[in-house]
């Protein structure tokens, strides 16, 4: 799962805000066999985004 979350986040510039909704969609496209729930992916994306210097928009339910 870790490897699938990085590419979508790395495409955003440092300090940019990333969409949880768009990032999860990209992660699922990169790894269609992932068994993690959206909640688990949200947690991973949040931690990875912070680690990589991105901000997070929690827009999953919009």
C-alpha cells in the first residue's frame, strides 16, 4: 500500500494541497487489487502527505 500512495502525492508540488478523494482514486487505479478500505487509505495518504510536505483536503464525502 505504501508504494501505491506515493506517486499521486509526489505529483503535487511541495506545500500544495492534495485531495483525499482524488488521491484514493489514483491509488485504486494504480493498485486495483488493494484490499484496504477508504478509511485505511485516508490514514495512509494523510501521513504520507504530511511526510512529503503536502497539505490534505478531506473531501472524500463531497
